[in-house]
C-alpha cells in the first residue's frame, strides 16, 4: 500500500519544541504530530513542511527521523521517505515492561554508585518536577529526573538506548491530567528511597508508575485511534 500523502496544516511549534539541538527539536515536534493524530499511521512525514515550520534545513530533520526509526515510530523507505508506523497496544505494553526491567537493573547500580554530587543533582531535578507549571513541562522534568538515575547506573554509553525505549511523547500526560499528582509523588518518594539506599522501594515506585501509566493512558489512546489493538 502506498504511503498516505500528508497534505496537512502543521501546528505551530511550542516552546518545548524550540529548545535543545535542532535534531531534538525536530524529533520532539514529529512525536507530537504522531501522538496528537496530525500524522496518522501510514502517513508520509512531510519533511519540507516540517523543516519550514521549525526554521531549519532538512539535515537535522533527517537525523531526527533516524532517531524516530530506532524508536519504532517511523519507517524509512528508500526513495519514498519516512512513513509513520502504527503503534499497537501490545507493543506499547511490551515496551513498558522492558523499560521496567531495565530500570530495576539501572537503579540498583545507581544506588551502589551513588555520590553526593548525584544526590544533589537528583534533588534539584525533583524540585523541578514539583514546581513544573504545566503538563508538558512536568513530562520533561520527570524524564530528566529518571535520566539522572539511569545515567548513574548505566553510564553515558547505555543510557541513550534506554532513553529511546522510555521516551514517550511530551503530550502524554495531557490525555490524563489527573495523573500529574501521581508523577510528582513518584519523584518525591523515589528521591527519598535513593537517599536511603532502598532499592526495593525505588523499584516498586517506578514499576507502579509505568504500570499505572499503561493502564490509564493506553485506553485513552486507543479510544482516540492513536494506537491500535
């Protein structure tokens, strides 16, 4: 089946999508297009339109698409471009389960390798989670909080791989705003468990977070047709 041609009006990038490197900006923006339903499964990613919307060349955009291909969000076909891949409910659940297993390994190593500098960095990251003013900002803050623990446990070589698995679109909390207080509580209690060296408590907290996110958010995404059975 040929890709669906994307003749769409693209939304204006928000402030989170004009931060970081050009590659990060493009990847974040395209994720939002996919998870907000602007780009449906099977649609061809309109690279020229996106480059214009973001005010960049297609060079960083192509790099962003390679990242998204590794995440399983697009499929790059020779002479055809990047095609949006349908996300199934089962693949989403499997990914969350895998992330939970990797988190257990990373957090145990992070506690064993904890230093005052890591505790200070994690404390500051938790403060940003608690002070986040909107749901997208909260997503980025909590993601950064988790990244500190993963990097402390796995180092900078392996953590980018885990980030690709863990990374969900920054609009995901908008599908269930009531989830926000639970995210803040998870960060607060995880920090306390890390400082105490309580690995089992950390593992339980994050496992519960991912499990609840799947059970609360996936049905909403299914209902809106953003993922399929």
